[in-house]
C-alpha cells in the first residue's frame, strides 16, 4: 500500500505556552488541495522512557505516584523524560535509580510508542530491565514514591487494579508478556 503524501505546512504559530507544554496551530494544505488548521502540543523533542523492571524472574517492580491530571494516585512503571544529552538507555537507567532505587545491568528495548499522535508529538521508549543492583539517585518527585512489587503469576489482578489505568503502562505490560511468551 502506498503512503499518502504528507500535507504541506503553510504556517506555524505558538498559541499557548507553559513550563511543560507548547501548543502550536499549524495551517496545512493536503495533497488534494484542502486546507485545514490543526492544533498540536509540541514536546521537548527528546522523548521519554518507561521501564518494566524485574526484581527477579517472577517479580515486577511498579511505583504508585500522584497523577495531577486525575488528582489521585496511580500505579505504573517507572518513567520520565530524557534529559538533554542523554540516550534513551541512560535515561531509563537514571529513572530506575531515581524512582525505585535500582540500576539495571541489562536493558532490553521493547517498543517505542506514541500517545495521541494526532495532537501530541512525543515518543516514549519502553524497556525491560533485568539484573538490577541497588543504587539510589535523588529524583524530582515532591514525595517518596511507593515501591510495589508484583508477582507475574498475579498479572491478571494487576490489570484489574482500579489504580493501574495508564495506557502506556498497560501497553508496556502486555508487550512484555508477549515477548516472554515468544521466548518460550
């Protein structure tokens, strides 16, 4: 199947800006001549990482942290933005040390995913972390995160948890389970 021609950007205007986000209006002309304006949130361009850490062959490590968007606490995998000058692998290991107090000797890339790509230009690189070793780095969270070990034989219960709803964490879990099944 042939790919469609990407629309031509006629103009780009920043319509709102905050400490974390920049909203841009873009005027586009599609290959059939139709012109439309879209709004999109621009990211830092560096992307983000999420890590599925294995404490041992049968135990995952998750964190419970405050989610401002929902104004409650959510359970998920360690994650964060890639800092200037970092590779995704370096960011993944740093986030592990900041959020769960472990580094990883082995990081296995699972998949890079996007979230709401019609509106948001950001990529998250998902990794599996194995062969963990204790190492703590100071993080930027306002309070200590709750470390939650979760046995793989209870993964169905994790999917039923009321506070395990973040789509990227669910995707990471399912991708990890698929990879494990393929390796058997």
